[in-house]
């Protein structure tokens, strides 16, 4: 009886460990893939995902593609600028002052507001609601993953 419990415990623990590692590998692989894509490729993929999720019309697809392309270009430029700043800095970390942190957060929030206004001009009310629901689910998954990481440490 004791051997059966030990065997069952080993099987369950090895199975859960294998699933956890697979999930980590998948996320890292997706981030690595996106890093190598051009802004046009990122915009195309994101537009297609939005089309599947929100049932976009042809005209909406074109507008969303332009919107995604603009955002992907800006994002890629910021990433490149950040990489260049890290290379310059020998500490490998950029120490930001409180004002710099505030300015970055303020800029990011202004950009989010502008993006939301632009999307509301393109999408219907139902599509916007569905997109908000998807965003909330993504936030919750991210929060749960973050909590799991904290508990593992």
C-alpha cells in the first residue's frame, strides 16, 4: 500500500513538473518569435487575430492594419532605443529618476488614451466591448501567472 502511494505521488509530481516547463517554454518561444518579426509582420498577425476574434469587415481590417502598423513601428523603435541605451550603460540597468518614471508613465497613458479613441472610431460598440473583455481576461491570466511565480520563489 505504501509503495502504491509513493508511486502515485511520483507520477503526479513528474506530470505537473513537465506541464509547468512546457508552459514556460511556450511563452518564451512566442516572445522570441515576435522579437524577430518586422513591424509589418507584427501588424499583419495582430490584425488577423483581431479579425478572427472580432469579426472585422474588410474596411475595418484595413484601418486596423494601419493602426497596428503604426503602433508596431513605434514599439519597435522604442525597443531599439532602449537596447542602445542599455549598451551604452555599463550597469545593464537604466536607473531612472522619479521625474523620468513619471514622464514615461504619463506618456504611456496618453498613448493608451489615444489608441482607445482611435479604436473606438474604427470598431463598433459590440466589438469594443468584446475587446475589453478579452483585455480583462488577459490581465487576469497575467496576474495569476505573476502570483504563481511569486509563490514558487
